[in-house]
């Protein structure tokens, strides 16, 4: 950009000229001409005088709107156009936003078409490809990222066994196509969008997490997910049925048991109305086993952020009519634990996970909200109180109280 004469820079900073130049910028953004045309601006008498310093007093005296030709002629004496002057003043070019948007829309349409072609060439039904391209989890078209992702999806799609009767494991498929055994996990964008495309193709629900819907989608395409890495710790959980989890629980009364997704696969049931306690830390389960053994009410431990196995189990228990009391550490991770449990078991209530318990631990006055409001409100109040004080409250500190709750619950059940 060329250096402007100081006098022109000073003129541009005055109120009247500044209004004119802003109107010119707006015209340029809308794709209108900058060297000719009429600016109809609500100018004060002083602003007209300021503009007239460049375009002449004859225009000021006329009282007419400012024609850009006047400004163009005045700037030509400095070997400048109106556009060139504004661009030099701003240090950047004036962009025709309408033309830019049109170009962006054309590029986006071209990329969607390219992505659709890549998918259909790999064998994806066209209707599925079109529907998949509307998914909100995809990159915005126009940058090349969508086509690149579609190319990766197409590469994997060609390797899917489909309904041939054969199967592959997800880790092996990822290793062979991505050179990374975890490249198709739910935590990877490619894994998520592929599972959603498979679900579309086979008429299944859109997988929203690495749970049953995720595994069902992959299974429909002949891909077996890892069902043994994800697990959940339980104590005295009264499961019944042919699923391995039911046999494991029945065989170990009073002893903590790790249940994998594989063990939970199959039919199982549990007595409706049974009260289940959900905690975050294995120490609680171990202490309950030591103190109460087979007399302990059912306990499910997420062992930190809930795994797919934990969420599947809790969702299943909730669907079968069991009531749940949930808690975790009062810290950032613990709040996530409880939120995720409530997402799959919305009827669950909080177990000593409230402002009164937290305030008592910190020696604060009773907050008076623990028994008020629904579960969501209670959790929000606790989150707010924790963020104001920032002191965590780990479950182990409340161990004696939690064991008392478990004992009292079992006594009520027995009576």
C-alpha cells in the first residue's frame, strides 16, 4: 500500500469525511461502485464543511448529496482512486462480500458434490451419502476438509465386510486402513462419522456415544468392537438371566466384580424397584465389601469417568425400573461423572452430593438448598458452590457416612 499525503490522512479523520469513507466501505462490501454514484448521508452543517475541504465549496453551497465523482476527481489530483485511497488508509483491500459469499457457496457446493461422488464410488448408497453430508458433526464444506474426510471414509468403507457373514475386529480394521489400531475409536472424528454413515445405511439410530448404538452400527457392517477393555465394578448386583454378567454376580456374593461389555452382552434382568448406589471410587466398594459383604445393597462404581460398560449397565438398570442414588468426588471430574450418569439414568437421585454436605465439609453455613428443587437444580447449586470455593471433597473423606447409608438401606430392605 502506498503512503498517503499527511493532509489527506488528517482530512479522513474528521467526522464528515469519516462518515463518507464508512459509506464507501459499505458500498464496496455490497458490490457497488466506489468511483461513481450518490451518497445520501445525514450530514450536519459542520460535516459538510469538512467534506468540502477536499471536494470544494461549490458542492457545500449547493446542498446536494455527495456524488462520488466529485470525490474521485479530487483524489485524482493526488494520483489516487476512491477505492485506492480507502485501501491505503485502511492498509487492506476492500472486499466485495457478496461476491466472496457467492464464491464460498460455489466452493462449498463443489466440495459437497466431490464428497458425494467419493462415497458413492466406494459403494455408499447415494441417498445415504446425501443424508450423511448434512450431519452437523462434519467439517464445513469449502475448505477441502470435507472432501478429505470423505476420501478417508470411502477408503474404510471399501474394507467393510457388510452382510457377507464374515467379520473383522475394529482395531484390526483401523490398523490396516489407518495404520493406527485406535484410528476408528469413538474418540476419533473418522470413527464417529463412519459409525453414523453405517447407521444411516442400515437404518439404525445415530450413535451419540461409544455405547450400544455405536456397537450395533459397526456390527451391522460386520465389524466387532472391543468388548473386554471397557468394564465396570459392581458389588452384590442382583442380575439374572443368561448373560455372563448375571452368572458372575451370582457366583460372587459379597465380593466386588469387574464386568466387561462382553459379560453384559446378552439378556439379563434385575428386580424392579431395587435401590442401587453409584459411586466413583473403588475404595468405597472395597470398604463396603469388607464391612457388609453379601448384606450390602447393590453398588456400581464408575472408577472415574464412566466407561461404555458403566453407562450401558446403568442405562439398562434404569430402563428395568431400578432406582439409583449417584455420587462422586466434588471436583471437576466428579461433576462430569454425575452428569454422565444422569444422562443415561435421568430418574437417579443424588447421594450426599449436595450443598449441605459440601458446606459442612468446608465449615460453611448451611446453604439451605439441598432438599429444594429437582436433581438438575441441586447439581447446579453444588457446582456453583464448588467453583466459588475450589476445594475438592473426595468420597473417601465421607467413607463412614456412606457406609452408614448402605447399612441403613440394607436394614430397610430386610425389614
